[in-house]
C-alpha cells in the first residue's frame, strides 16, 4: 500500500477588483457603517459592491452575498460577477461560482483570471476534464501562469497520469525555479514512477524550506516504499517535530 501524501488542489487566487480600487481601513466595521449611511442616500450598484467587499473581508459571507446580488441586479459588471464567484467558492457553492465566472468570461475581453478560477471550481465538483480545459484556456491568454501548470499537474497526478503530471510541473518550475509546490508535487509523481530523481526534488524542497514537515515525510516514505537506503527514521522524526502527526505512527512501525 502506498503511503504518499497527495497535496490538495492549490487555489492560487488573490482578491481582484478589476477597475475598482478599494483600500481597506484598519477598522472595517467603521467603513461598513459609513457605507450603510451612504447607501441610504445613494443606493448605487457600486456602493452595494463596495459594502459587499468590506463584508467579505469581515467573513460576513452571507451578508456580502446579499450586497453582491443587489449590485448585480442594478448593474451587470464583470468585476461584480467575479467577486461574487469568489465568494461562492468560499461558501462551497461551486456550481454557482462556475455560473458567475462564465458570465464574467462573456463580459470580459481578457478573462484569464476567470478561466483559472472557474477551473478550480470545476475541479471542486470533480469535473476534471472541464477544469483542464479552463486551465489551458487561461494559459492561452497567459503562458507564464505557473499556477495553471501546477494545478494541471495536480489533476494529472490524481488521475495517476504521472508522466503527464511531471511535464506540467516541469513547465511551472521553468517559470519559477523556486516554486516549492510544483517541486514537491513533481517529487511525488516521480516517486510513484520509482524515479530516483524524486530524491533530488525532495532535497530541493527541504533546501528551500528546511521546516517543511511534508517534505521530510514524503522523502521518508519514498525510502520506505521503494526499500532504498536513506534517512527515513530521521526524516520521520523531523516531520513529527514540524507538526506532521502521521509521522508518529510510522516511527513506531519502522524505527523501533
């Protein structure tokens, strides 16, 4: 039985407000109160949108959703659909997010972020072929999108298409030679193929982040699964010291 840890799909998103440039004050609640008063006098789509964004940043997702809904009912702007889609991802309404990203794509001339985010939403409902299609569309617009290559690789890895996964991770690493997530995932894919170069990648992850408990655990599991000489017990102990609790069971099993 293989013991490899498979990393979860990585959502590489940041808040994107398109043309709307909102700077949050330290006291968001005060800003929300100010918007409450402003909306009484000027109930515009933009004001509902701004208040929704502020509430989103206070983790008041249901209230933020209500404000985004109101903004969209008054004016259908690409950024409004995009922000509402991101919120729906947060509350795990992935089908709703996909619908909003789709509208955003229709309204926006260069929708690379919407394709990328929609791909994540699709992967979350196990529409992996649809996710791959959207990641590739985002790459047509931005060939340097390392996150798209990473997530393509992760999908291929989850499909046990390890050689294809490695090719995707290679492209991400060409763009960013210190892209730890891509190097770690490539190491796991290589290990699944019993490729000795997996150790080189695990070593590189540890070099870049000496406190990566997952890297120590995965390197130990590579040694164990392939019955190769290595520092599996010391790696397991280091993984445990960095908070990887699963390492304790393996220490008991393999290091007595």
